[in-house]
């Protein structure tokens, strides 16, 4: 699926707005309110972004952009977390809640950015 020019522009706005929320995915309604867009339009852009692989959904229904994921992975590789790290290490490094950390790290595992070994994770590649 290739978005048309209007969809591409809206999707880029959605992605930029999501990156601004960091780990704290606001949900479709608040995202729509923040962007001044109808909720149905935001829902459609999320659907398109997920189809294109530019957005990723966690098992807990949080949505993150590939842009944000890449940025966090780069920071992690640069030493923001230890080479082998726990959920707590990540939570402390990014000063965010387990509510977001656990699903985000599970997403990184699924995308094979990290590898989980019991209570520890490490970066792949």
C-alpha cells in the first residue's frame, strides 16, 4: 500500500506527534485532540502506518514509530543502558513507568533489536 500525498502528509504528522510523546502513547482520542484531527482520520493513519511498518503496536496496544524506536536503539547502543540490562535499568535510564517500559521492551524483542535472557536483555547486532 502506498499512501497518497495527503495521507503521507498526515501520516508524517502523526509520526512526528507520536515521537513527541516519547514512551507515553496517548491513545487515539488524545492523539487526535492534540493534532486537531478527527479521531477517525487518526485511526486511519495509524492503520496505514502499521501496514507500512512505520508504526509498531505492542501487545498492550501502545503504538510507537519506527523513528522513535530507532532513536532509542541508537541511545541504548551508545551506552544509555548497560550491555546487559533489566527492565529496572531501562526504566531508570529513561525515567519512565513500567506501564510503558515492559511493552516497549517486548516490542524490541519482537523486532529482534534486543534479545531477552531471563530477567536480562542485550542489544542485537
